[in-house]
């Protein structure tokens, strides 16, 4: 029997509101799902007063429980997020600047980090690794309002979101890491691939650290020694220059970030140079781009741009950002791989001005640390990313490239626990012949009945590129059927492109096969997120 079309949702956001059409459509769906989505899928229209209250940020629900608000969406450019967050409390606007959905690399979640900054209990404004320099600049600007704004709600105290400084268990935060041994590093790509991806395994048996599937794994990398020596040479300082009980070389190896060049470095350079060079350095320090190359400047490139400038080594180190730990999705299950932990890492290498730039952590794991060596690690507990409590619930996993990592863990966990729920994986990459990660393992799981369905997409095997979201649309009717049966859906991978495109495809599928308007489909997906049935691990 064909389901009758549902009436369209009321337009809750007036056309005079300062949003473009895409943003208005998103907000209509979001607010409908937030305030009035009932079991039949119908929506009760907001009164003008309610609509204005939501838009102005005065509604308590929007203030106290707005984790799905669009200004927290990292797929939006920072300027758009800040526009959407206008009129909201200072803490919320700080969260809009972060917009990383609680990745945890700062040692907090976004709510606690912004709350502690707003109460001056955390003075470090550069801990948001994914947000990078533009987030640090925006937080610095917002920090100027601290004291003029009303105090924020207190930071949440929970095992997941407590500030890192309050966590004492070894290996449970970036502030209290443990040491683990590297067991192996195995190349996953075959000859002909344009990528370099490694399956990296660690021994946890000696450090006593455990984890759950869905958690992330933090490592403390070390900078490339060739780059360290080049930086030391550029400032004309002796490598053994003492800094805080250590040498300059040691500090630059594992204590200071050498990419990108921070604003403070340009400010320091402006103090020790003059004329046009001082003017240019001040422009870079203010976030301007006088030469059109600001985005490509790491510390060495900045020093080369202002050659012959020789800052004091101690002042130079103080002007650099700290070297932050890096987080990776865990690709193993403690039940299937006791005493071990693995992750899946894309090695980052690219060339700018005839110099090869290296991803700090990825090349550290791939080539600068050897099996048997130890490194500092910790486990970052997952924030709303994990298997359903009921093992019979079906799951749909969408993870192209290294995004397959947590889903390998999910499948091994479901296999080890003999979970009866069906499992459907969407995986994709460039070429099937050389980029099919864990092909033999997935084939074995499919043969054993653990992997119910495997849908693949290869973007470079044909003239026209084909991605996981395209495969989703092809099998949309079946995907909708799984959702109607209560399936949870998971997405892991790139936030700015893949995750956004996947969500767009899902909305189209819900509209086409669930007999809903676009607005209702958006509200449906929003409701999935609120209920924990749509979870993302994106970066």
C-alpha cells in the first residue's frame, strides 16, 4: 500500500531572516524536529513569538540543549557559523568558532572548553587542533568580551566531558599519557595507488590501558629531525642552547609545533625588524595576507620569508604553539584483539615551493618510529559514537578511505560478541585494485554472515567519479527499509565534503522513499541525531 504524501512543514523561519535558502531550509527542519516532531511525523507550527524566541536565542531549549544547532556544524565556513550564532551567549559563539562536535583533541569537549575560557579558568586559546589558526584568532577576539558578558553555565562534570586536568587515571587524557610499544606498521595500499595508508598496531599489555570500540586514540608525535635542524639553522642558534632544562633541539623535536606559523611568531619578528619588513610582519600577525601565501607558511617558511632575522632562541620558542597530540579512530576491538590496539593512518606528504611538507603524526608513525619503539599515548573516550546497547539493532556504516577504521572495530566487536543485528558497510576509495583496505577480512566477515551487506564505490575506476553517497542513492529503497526497521547509521571521515554529501544523500533517500517533503526529511534526519540513531566521527 502506498503511503499518502505528508503535508509540507510550516515555514518556521521567516523569509526576512538573514539566511540564504539552504540555511533557511535547514533551520526549518531543525526547529520542526526540535519542538514538535510527533510519532506520526506531523509538525505543529510555532507561533510567531516562539519562532522569534528560537531565532533570537532566548528560548531555554535552544540555549540549554542546542547540540544540533547549525552554528556547531564544521562543514560551514567559520564566517557563516559566526553569523548564525549572532545574538547568542558568548560561550555558544565560542562553540561556533570551534564547531568540531567534541573531537576531544583539546582535552575537553567543546562545551567545557568554551565554558572554561569564558570563566578565565583556561587561558590557552590555541588547543583546537582541527579548528587551527582561524579558530584561535576568533577565540582571541571573543575572549576580549570576557567580563562584559554574563557568566556561562557551569562546565558539565561527567566521565566523558570532564576537563582533562581533572582526570587522573593513566592513559585517559592528554595530560596523563602512558607509554605503549609499536608492534607493526603495514601498508594497506597495493602498487599503483596514489595514496599511502598504514595499518598500525600497538601493544597495550604492559601499560594496562583498555578501550571501547568507537573510542579514539591519541598519540604524541615528534617532528621530523630534518625540519628541526633546518629551523635551528634558520635562526642561527646552537642546537644545544639551554631552554628550561632541555636543549633547543629537544624542545623543537617534541614540544613545539612547526606548522603552521603562528601569529605570535610574526609579532616577534615585527619587534626585531624594521621598515617594510616590520609592516609586513605586523600584517601577518593581524591575520592579513599581504603576499597571498599566508596559508602555506609553516615556521621554516616564515623564517625564510624574513631571512636574516635572528630571534633569541628562548623568545622564539615562546612564540611557537605547543605541539599537540593527534587523535585517530581505533580500528580494533578489545574483545577480538585483547592487549592490542590498531588504527588506520593516511600518510600526508605534499610539496610547496620545492620543499616537501610532512604530516607530523602520520609520517612519524610511518617512518620515524620502528617496531619495538615506545611512544606516549592515551585513549579519548567516545562522545556519542558507539554501537547500540541492543546487539540485535541493525547498523549502517558509511566510511570511505580511512573512515572505515571504527567500522572494522564495530564488525570485530559484533563478531566476538555474536551480536545478532544485521551489519551493512559502505566503503569507497579511488581504485578497487589497489585501495580496497581490509579486503580479505571483509570478505571473510561476509562469508561468515557477520557483514550482511557490503556496498562499494570507486571514484577513479571510471571516467565519471562515483562516491559512497552515489551508491547510497542507488540502494536508497533498501537503506530506507533498514532505517524503518530501526537501524542506527554511522558516518566516519572527512567533515567538510564527504559527511555533508552523505547527509544530503540521506535526506534525499528519506524524502524519496519515506514519502516526505524535503523539510520533513531534514526534520527526520535531525530527529535521528537527537535520538542517537545517526552518529558521526568526522574531522
